[in-house]
C-alpha cells in the first residue's frame, strides 16, 4: 500500500483505505473516494493531484492525497 500522492500518472489503482479525521473521510467519500473503488492519477503538479474517480476529474490537495491509500 502507498499514498495516492505517490501513484504513477495514468495507472489505475484500487483504493484500499482512507485515513484522516471523520470529517475528511466523509468529504472524500462525497467526492467518490471509497474503499474498493478505482482511481487514476491524471497529473500531480504543485500542491494538488488531479485524479479520475467514478468518471469525474477531481483535484485534491497533496495533503488529502496522502490520506488515500492505494
């Protein structure tokens, strides 16, 4: 397992676990990040990571991406 922030761009990964506070976990679930779901990093530049999750492009901070384990 590794944080989503370290995943290779273009490679599909399966979300294993979501850490952080209950509020953060709920926010990420609302965006489509759920354990067992697929996520693909599109690009990681600056302080954000752009991912494709549930057929939507979502930008999350690098700090949030560190809490999503794939």
